């Protein structure tokens, strides 16, 4: 899908930017002995590894279904996205905090502060270009949703991961610059170590948000409610369908969805007629929603569906989905010709 391709382009752009930034910051940290700059270099190195891991996840997720994995490997992308969040927390945040604490305990004067400023300025430009590419792609994908809503509802982790990483990097560069300035101006190297600790906390916060969202997708989330409503509407348009009892969707990957429909067919229909109706419906759904890789239709009365849902979720429990796309009132029972 186009969105998947766009997300992969964002990852490639971030990879190129982070390689340049990691090399630049590493040279500067070695020349000046700045703890904040070293933390930034480690952060950029971790981000570089993360982009490689995401690209590997794309490759693994693209494999076709087989007898062992009949629904494909789409969730591998969610698995590797979770690994990226863990790496960002353990390596990026952990190394920054460790280096900062070390410099606070044993502060060392910064050499060549001007070099640090030049390097941080160049890094800000490189990271800013990558951030702009990620922001533009995320803005195009979010539609009318707010940024926070789009982040929570997104089914494409790389789309928001790169944006979060680059945002954290830009914030980290500003913190590093302020820490180096304070340490150099006031002749108090402890500020350099303090800046490194703050950078680590920023990375830890970002990693925690990314891990939370990736975990939800890895466990299994429903697809976009608008897609579910559209599919249910298509089902209700079938002449043989007397009503759509409910729909169950599971997001396997950014461009892969599994759908299960509970439909009530006219009592006088025979098996061949039901099969023909399901075949037509499947073609119409795939035409409008090509991300549906598997569709299961269960002929079922409304009463049977309600009993089944109570057995699964428990009547009145928070687990029961009462959204318009699955609740009984959404069932279309308009007169059929």
C-alpha cells in the first residue's frame, strides 16, 4: 500500500541522517570530551541500529503465507518495532544516564566548546531534515485526527517511531547545547553531565510510549473503525443478507487485516445461493479495502450472535465491544426486495 511505501521511505531518510549525525557527534565527543555530546552520539548510533532493525522487520513481514503461518508474517513488523523501543530504552537512555551520572560524580572540563556548537548545529540540520520527512508523511496519514489521536490509532509503527526518535533527538541537541554552554560559561562541568542525564530521561519517556503502542499492536488490535463500518455497510447491501449482526477485525500489519462477519441470511436461501452471495461480497470488500487479506463469514441469527458474544466477553463487562460497528442496534434490517 502507498502508506507502507511512504513509511519505508521515512525509515531510509532517517537512516541516512542518523549515520551522518552519529559520525559527526562521535568525532566531536572524542575531540572535546563532552558527556552530552557523547550521549547524543550514542543516541544517534542506537537510532541507526533501530532503522536497520525496522527495515529488517519490513522484509520479514513481507513474506507470503505458508502452511505453518496461514495468515502470513505481518506481525513481525510489530515485533521488531517493539524491539526498537526496547533498544532505545536500554541502550540509548541507559547509556546517556550512565554517562551523565559518571560525569556528575567525576566532572571534567570541556575542551573546545566552539567545536561542540558547530557539531550540534550540523546535527540539528541533519536531524531536522529527517524529522521534516517523517512529519510530512505522518501528517498525510493522520487525516483530520490530532497528532496524539493519530499516534494512538496508528497501525504503522515505523510511521510514528521515526518521528518520535527524531523529535527526541532534536530536543536532546537543544539540551546538550544548553548543558555545554552552562558548563563552559560558568566553569561548572557538572552541567554537562546533568544535560546527559536529561537526554537519557527524554529517550526513556519516548521509548516507553513507543513500547506501549507496539505492544498493543503485537498482542492484536482491531482495525480502524471506519474500515469496519464500511465493510458492515457493504454486507448489508447484499440482497440475500437480512442483517449484519457484528464484525470482528484484527490488524496483522499496516496493510493486512483479518475480518470475521456474522450475517443473517434469508431463511429460504439454499447453500449455493449463500455461497454466491458471500463470493460477491468478498470481491466487493477486497475491491474497496485491498488490505483485507482474509475474510470469514458466519451465517448466524441475531440471537445466536448475542449468546456467542455474551459467552466471549460476558454481558455488560468492559471487554464487550459496544461500538456502533458491532452492537446489535447497528444491524440493518431494512426491507429487501
